[in-house]
């Protein structure tokens, strides 16, 4: 009997799909398994042989849409047409349309609208996929609830270090509830000077502010900024001198899942606009890693 699944599980899997990987949904257990494509140049498929055999030998698995089957170009084109935006249409007709389109959307203030538009398209894709494969699903959990519950805010604002948009570092040490109003509050301390402890409503934490013609989030995850800076430096060094060790380190970042996490965070506006991030350009990084493939051959 096929398991009834929240549509959000399929949406999450679709959003996480990347080139060179295939995902399979187990209709009995509700689990999603991932294996590399056989033409993946950076992962040895034999390392996933056991999982691949398990999928091949069972009728319980159904393959999820691949990145190509998501047709993101068509989604971008539909959005540009809906907005009758000449800058976005020109971006789609030029080189590196995916990255250029998102850069132009951010420049003209349509990036958040586009991501909401794409998310809605993914919901439709997930629903159609379930219907085509006769998989029972519920719409519950399709979108994150707007709530002041402690669970929601703990997921939205993980404990750890953050950087204020003006540059000072802070550490979130707890998510608490106001004793009278039950409003969720962020408890955080300064990581400079005397290290004072502060409290701010959780609903204000991820607000955006305008400064000097740029839009900033009030706070950014510091560990993510530091990781992008680390690999950006390595990316620049490897571009100038593509030695195998540096290319291998970039390859490990790209295939570990961290690159996709940082890339998607960037798309959601969770990295400062003044942060150098060439390493998050999929076309540029892929071209550079092609050198690694050439070295191996």
C-alpha cells in the first residue's frame, strides 16, 4: 500500500535536486534516496552501488523529476512575460541566463517575487508528479506556517554566530517566549567590546533594511559568510593556477551539498550584497572543475 505523504516532502526533494544526481521516492516508506548519475564526472557511482541495486530490485521506488525536468528556464521566462520585464527577457537571451536572470531580478527588486513564483511552480510540479504516479498526498505542510510558535522560530533562526548588516558580530544563544504576550524573542550577545546581551522580537530578525541604495537583511549567518569567503579565495587561486589540490578542494565543496546550500541561501537573499561570491556561479565553477576532469583523463 502506498504511503500518504505531505506534499512538502516532495517539494523539498525537488528543490534540492542538482545536476549529476537522481532521486527516488519509496512509495511504501516515504523515504527519498539519492544516487549519482552514471555520467557524473566527480562522484564514483560504484560507491553507491548498494543503494542503486536496492532501487533497481524494488518496485517501490519512483524517480523524482531531475533538474532538467524542472524546466527552470521556462519558469523564468513565464515570470519575465508576466512582469513584461525587458531586463529579464534580455537576461534570458544572453550568456549564462540562469545567473544573469537572478542578478537582474535582484537589481530591479523582483528577486523575492521570482522566488515565490518559482516555489509556486514547484508546488504544481510536485502535485502533478504525485497524481501521475498515483501517490496519495496531503497539502498539509506545503508552506511554512506564519506563526509565533517557538518551534517555528528555532528552525528559522538557528543558534550560532551572525553578522549585523553594519558589520558587528553577534551570537544567538536562545529563542525565548515573552512571559506576557508569548511573542517569540531572540536572545543574543555581542561578540565585541563588553559582550552585552540583547533581546529582539524574532519577527524583526530577518527583516530587510535599505542602506545606500542596497537592500540588506538585518542579520546574516556568519558561518556561511566565512565559508563562502574561504572558497571564494580558493576559487580565485584555482582560477589563476588550477593545480589539482585546489580543484579537488573545490570539487569536494561542490559535491558535498554545502555549495547547494550556500547557492540557495544566496538566492533567498541570505548573503550580504557586497560579499564577493564568484564561487557560487554554477557556470563558472563547473567550467573550472572541467579542468579537474581533464587532469584525471
